[in-house]
């Protein structure tokens, strides 16, 4: 991504806790009037939709691909590139957890379903025989990881926003994407799809109830709740930037529908 288009975030406690994004979506009601899970659902809907509808993700997981060995090879290249960015993010997320192990946020932050770095390593090992990530992480993924480390240090409650975004983007889409990947690459016995194995279709609804219950049980004041919603929007937008960067110049993706770039 160009320097002009990059998000720059000062590494200070002030920036982590108080920095605001434009409040262009979400309810106008006082945050204390609604549970935090509802505020997150309503307040991040637009940003989440933009991230989920990124050209890269739509092409990778929804659109039909040209058949044949070459088409499968190209798709595998893009899928591995995506796994590498996710591995960079999940390693950063899991890397900051020891700092917040005694935090009141742990009911959300320590959800076992959010520990996906090891599963990503298994999938990378299957697809390309090694698990290198850092040298392949794009600037936007590195920025996203740095943001995780920043808020863990200065404002740990904001990590709840990133946990929420990962649940929405990765966990709740996992069963459907596992089927797409398995079919695309003719996989069996869960090979290459460990990342998407955190939840089965039948477990999605109970997990959503558990996630909402834990989020709503956090003792945050109104300002902190508002900050979490703003941070969650940022997390979705950062993910969209990662996907846009992966799509630029990617064979079979960038030429399909250039008008969809945000």
C-alpha cells in the first residue's frame, strides 16, 4: 500500500485509549443503554460488511475459478498468501496474551477458539512445506500486528475489539470456508483446513451465545465501551486493507472486477 494510503498510529497511551475514528455508523444512543455485544453488532456492521466483501475474499471463497492444474495452482498461491497474513496476526495476538492474563478482559481474550496460530502452521506446512510468515507479511498485516501490541500495552480492553473482529471474520465463516477449501483442492480428513476447524456448523450458535455473554459480562464504563466499538471498526478496516493489498497484482483476481476496490 502507498505511504499516502497507510494508516499511521503513534505508539502512545493517549493514542491507544483516546484516538477516535469518525463516528459514521452505529447507534446514536448512549453506549450504557445497550449491551456491548449489541453495540458491537450495530456499530461495526458497515466496516465488517466491507471487510467480508473485499474483492480478494470474494474471489477466493465465493467466485468460480478456471479449472485445470494452473487454475488450482494460482488459487493455492493466493490461499497460502492469505494464510501467511493470518498467521502473522494470530501469532501477534497470542504473543500479547501473557501481558493480559490477569486482566478482567480474559473471559473474552482467552477463548480457546481464538488460538489459531498452531492450526495455521499445520496448514502452511501442508500446502508449502514450511511455515515462514514474517518475510511474506505485507505492510498492512504488520501494521495490524503492531496495533495489537500497542493496545495490549496501553489499553488492554481494546483487545476485545480485535477478538470480536477475528470471531466475526474467521470463526463464524470457518465451516463454510473449510468446505470451499476442501472442495477446491480435493482435500480429505481435514488436511489443509485446520485453521477453519475451530468450530463446526452445529457449534456456531452456542459459541455466539457464549461470546456475547462473556462480552456483556465485561465491566467497562461508557467511554471504554465506545472505544471498543471504534477499535473494532479499525480492526475490520485493517483486515480489508490486508485483503486489498493481496489482491493488487494477484493473477486471476485483480483483473476480474477492478471496480470493487474500495
